[in-house]
C-alpha cells in the first residue's frame, strides 16, 4: 500500500468520526504546512513550564519516551533537549498522525 493511499484512508476515517468544524482540524487536514508551525508554537508556549521542568531534570544517558506522540511536537523538542548522546522513542497509534510523525522526525 502506498503512503498516499494510506493517508487518504486515514483522512476518510477521520472525516467519518468527526462531523463538526474547527479551524485547527480544517488546517490539519487541508493546509498542514500552516498548521504545523502554528501548532508547534502553541504547544511550546502552552506547555513551557512542563518543558522547562523536563529540561532541568533529564539525567545523562536518558531515554525519553513520547507515548501518544501525535505529530511529534514534543518528540522534536525532546530530541533537542537530550542531544545526540541520548535517545527519544515516539509512539503514535492514530494512522494519520503517525504518518506525519514519521515525516517530521
């Protein structure tokens, strides 16, 4: 199965599950190139205190787990925090988010 058809199937699955309109959902599905940087800025700002706490308490040799990684915002931030000597493992069960997580990382 090609990646494009997999994403199309995932998009159809999402549309069936959701019958309401939200700006973020519309951008996510129709203009991801705008959604991605806006969402990254929003999450970085909204969770700045949590991220600061994590940043201060990561020990040397840490392995970070991002369970329910969504599109990889925290995975990317964790990778910047831990540097090249440590690891980040991201897990995302929802197929469209997983496809976008793979592209981001």
